[in-house]
C-alpha cells in the first residue's frame, strides 16, 4: 500500500515529461507508472490532473535570521533578516522544499563552531529541509583551514568566500593567497568553493572616486559594483581554481561578462558553475531610479538590459546552472534606510517567488522546456551541491519532495499573496504565468489549497557530499 499516490500529473523527470502516477511509501518515492498502472491502494490520493509535477524546489542561496550590518540599517543595532520559520514557510508556499543557507558573516569563530551554531538556530524552526554553506572571510587562519576536511566529512562540503566587502565590520574580503589556500584544502577533501566575485580594488577605488565627486546617489550602484569588476574577478577566480584543480560555484552572476567567463571555462572542461538571481532576470539598474529604487537592490548590483537578457538566455540554454534569490528579507524601513552607493541595504523578499518568476521568464517567455525549468529550479542545485539523487529528482528511492504547479494560471502578484515576514515586495504587479498549488515534503502534504497543512516545522538537516564527477568537469 502507498502512503500517498499522486495521480495523473504531468510529471517532469530527467528522462521524460509525461502523464504519470507517483507512489510514495514513507518519505521516499516508491514507484512511477502510467496513469492507473500502479498496483494497490493508497492511504491518501492527490489528483494532479492538469498540473505539472516537478521536484520540490531547491533554493541554493538564502540568508535567514542573520544579522544585518549597521551600515545598512541606518545605524540601528540588532537587526536581523527574517526568521528561519518565516523564510522556510514562504519557501514552501513557493514550491521550494530545501534551502541552502550560510553560517555567520565575518568574525573569528572557526568553521565547525559556526556550523554547529547554525544547526541549533534551524533545529525545530525550519518548515523545509536545509543545509549550509560555511562562510570563510578575511584572513583565513591556518586553524580554520585545518577544519575544512572535517567539515566536509560531516556533510558541509561547500565554502563561501567574498573577494570584496572590505569596508564591512569585520571585513569580508579574502585575498588571493588565502583564497588559493582554501581552494587547495577544500579540493583535497572533496569539497567545492562558492564565490562572491568582484574585484575589490576596483570597487573600492570607484567608490572613493564617486564619493569625492559627490556622485553618491543609490541609482549609481551598478557603476561601483560594475560589469568590469565582475569580469576581472570571475576570470581571476577561474585561473586560481584551475591551478588548484578546484570546482567553483559562482553566486549571483549579474553581468553578461560573468556569464561569458563561465561559459568559456566550462567549454574548456573546468568544473565551473554559476547561478543567477531571479530578480536579475526581470529588473535592471534603471529600476534604481524609482522613488523606492533601493528596494530592488541585491549585491553586487543590477546591471543593464543587455545583462538581464544575457542571463536569461544563459539560464535557458545552459551556461547558468541554477536560479537563486540571495534571500535576505528585512522590513521596509530598514531596506530603504540607505539611499547612497555606500549604504543601500542588500537583499529582498524573494524566496517564495523564485520558482514562479523562473518559470515565467524562462518557459513562458523564452520557450525553455519543463525539464530545463526543473533543472534550474531544483535538479542542478542538487547535483552541483551534493544533494542528488536524494533531492532534486522524481525517481524511485528519492525523497518524495514534489511541487504541483498550475502552468495555465496567470496572476498578478501582490504583497498580500506572499507569506514572508515583511511589509514590501519588489514583485507587486508582476504577472506570473505559473502558480504553485500543492507542496509535498518527504511524502507529507505541507501546503495545499493556499494553506500550511503540516505545521510541525519538521525540516531536517541534510548532509551533503559533492560527487567526484561534479568536481571533475561541468556536468550540468
């Protein structure tokens, strides 16, 4: 007997898109078959007729309940991004069942301690399953380097560094020598580097020059966090990674130049991967000129229309592997407290809208396939970051994480539709061409008919291991 039977949906697997039934036993998918072909009864049946059924979404890049630097809050201390409970609840409503968050920004604590702290902050609070990238910042100490192998063996194999943000307190920038040392140690133990890549010297020089010239309006952010800065930093990181034999995942690619650098490295066989944020597929630096323009900002910065279009094309065709959000939600007064190139707050309310926007921009507008949508929304993140095949695929033996989507729906989004802990949205009035209907996490129906059904906050930590083939060459 099946615990759950999902009937007659248009099921998206790596092999095909076809009407199928999905049989679930416990937390795992037990069987797939043509409609009506699975034997036996089910304790519960979901009718998915007319709906697309895709793997539960995987958000590869979010920041929940992390402190917001005072330079971004107008000097107000003790501000944090929205809670784990609120962020993961919103994720479920958007069809996302697993999130990858981060350990703390900056500070002197060692990797294993920061991972344990973050586990305690998520335990009993997360509605989705979760895992972490471990942040390494500033001058990475030999003792921190010595812990990377143990962190990888314990199920946290990805390590984020910043090549900029030297003005934050404490500074986040990792210089080339420390980056290379981290790459070499992480590679030795089978991990992967996750890189925020901007050229710090160029960013800092441009910022100083524009401040001196009194050109500080927030709508000029894209001139500080520039296309050239991304181009230089991506190519330098790619060269260092080649020397170290390291796999690299670039977060929030913003410019055509970044996408080109990634495509060139992949064509040469380097294990280089990149994500784009879903707001980068829609908005440009022109949106910064609106009265509340800072609300659109996520670091590095929105760029030009040509960059928006290049990222959309790269995500639809393959050079960009995943769609993320860099979720970092605050209240509106915090978000708009900074208005200059020095103090605009990063992040926005996006964890719930990610899959809707990705589908609309890639499938409805650019003609990408449902299989490609499933890849950028779920499967590729699972493969690259070490969750596959437990997550990211509809297949026997995999976790029964499913998103049932109405791909015939058109809806203009409003703040009232969303479930995050915030009082603003950059997606107000955006017309989505897909609406999530039902979300299933490890065999449990958790969102149905617009309400949270499972309220036990039963999200689990998922240990990860990056596959050898992912570390050897670009596989997706």
